[in-house]
């Protein structure tokens, strides 16, 4: 089973972009691109806190110990920050889907034919990714995007459409299965699991009884 990427962590590097004056501890200036990564890590970390409160740029700047103006030196808007997280989700998940789809899948008595095994691995990977990255799960289900730019939610909708298409492709040709119907049911199941994970404050894990559930869906 492919492993999802590790959950983002806040860098231990001091946040200030500038060195302090004489007689104070000198803070190391971040390398090019490093501050941008730190901002995204901080945003992801704040999204991991249960409660669903909207994250403001003021709170994000305070978390990093910088001014709001410092944030906007790296991102034109908060929407662009969320786009950075979505790009991370897309790259991580679609890279793993391509790996699963492009290699020989070992026989597995639980999931049946090759196409069903591939689909099961794609769904399991998606659940594992969300479980390891709870802040990203909030972005995936749209919980973190409610008051943000509409294009962000549209992009996540497209993400699930593409994932459903990958499931349909994997299931195509599997005897006794309608690939389009089963892929639609499978992606709805996955989205429901992610919603439950977020709504429970990350207590109800998306991988809970997953093998048995996938066996029911995929036959």
C-alpha cells in the first residue's frame, strides 16, 4: 500500500525575516522560498485545530511572529495561500494514483480482480493521506474554504472528479461491475468518510474498518 506524505509541521526556525539589532540573538534569514513553505506549514498546522474557526491573516502572521505585510510579500492573497495547500494535495494524491495505476498489483483475495484491487488501493491511499494530514482534510471537504474565494472550492470539486475518473479507469473491464456506477459510489463513500473525519474533530478516522467497507463497495 503506498504511504501518504507526512503531515506538515511548523518549522522550528525563528519566523522573523530580519536580523535583530546588536546585543540580541541574530535570527537567520530564510533561504529563498523557505518563508513561503513556512507560511503554508503554519496554515496547515492551524487547520489541524478542531473547531472550524476561520483563519485570518492576522492570526497566521501572529503564529509566525511576522507582520501581515510580510505574508503578502510571498502571497498576493489568502486565497493564493490556500491554492498552495491544494497544489500540495493534488501533487501528493495524483502522484500516488499514477504509481498505483502504473504498476502490477499483487493478487489479493479481499478485493478480487485487478481493477478492483487498484481501486481499493487508490481509495485506501486517499484515506491514509487525509488521516496523516488532518489540516488538508479540512481543505479537501471544503470546511476550510467556506468563506474563501469560490474558485478554491471549484478546484477541490475538480480534484474529486479526477479521482473518480481514475477509479472508473481502474474498474473498466472488471467482470460483473458497472465501472461508472461503482466509481461514483466509491468516491461518494470517500467524501463521506472525509466529512465524518472533519466533523468529529478528527476522532473518527477515515481508515476505520476500511478493508471491510471497500470489499462491500467493490465486490
